[in-house]
C-alpha cells in the first residue's frame, strides 16, 4: 500500500492495489493496460468537460506530518462542482476529512522549488522515488470535519508520480 511506500517501499506497491467497495473507499489507484500508469485523473482534454459537469477526480496520496514525518495514507479528491481540494486521511481505522476551496489556496510548493521549501522531517522520510510526487499546499481556508481551522495551514502531500502531481495541480489551476 502507498503508506508503506512513503517510508521505504516502492511505487509498484501503489500501482498494484485494487478498488474496494464504495462505502469503504480507500486510497486505491487503477492501472491501464496500455501504459501501466495509474488512472487517477482524466486526460487534459477531458479536464474541462469534467469541471463543467462537476464531477470528482482523485486518487491515493500520502499526507506527511510536517513536525514528526509520520506518513498517513490518504486520498485526494478534486471536487469540481464545489471547487474544493479534499484530503481524506486514514489513521487507526478512522477517516478524517480536510478540505479547502481551491481559490483559497495561497501557495503551492513543489519539489522543484527546492528542499528549503519543505520541513526537514518531510524530506527525511521520503525516498528518492517518492520525492517527484511531493507538493505542499498553504491555505488559511482549510476545513476539518466541515469546521474552519481558522489559521494558515500547510499540508505536505506526495502522490505516486511527478506526472500525476503535475496533472493534479494543473487540474486545480483550471478550476480557479
């Protein structure tokens, strides 16, 4: 599973997972027969249509605690209808949801911006194959369990590949 890949496994584990019942939906990708890449976001051409129809796109990710480096299995969802970035974090059998209006995101840092943009505990737990999927969202508009946090929050998240990260951030940019 992806939570184990964050702290030393391989991304192949992430690509091998299969879908579960929608009621017990967890961070699971699928695999295309043609490319072997996870199908987590639609093609760029389909993004605009998806946004207009208000559908949700998402996939597995890992939230990394910026103070301790603890890796938590999660699922990101880009809700095009509400124009929200949603992060469902799975920990000890419970699910906690954090969300933020995309327009309230103040900054997004990517690994290409440099290591100094990320807390040391985050960088310490990532292996070289997980670093390309790393990004950090900064916002004062996060909601936890539907309630405003009230302070600026940064979330360090990593997805399976650099390509997925690029598509995810481009998808959100198109929704602003």
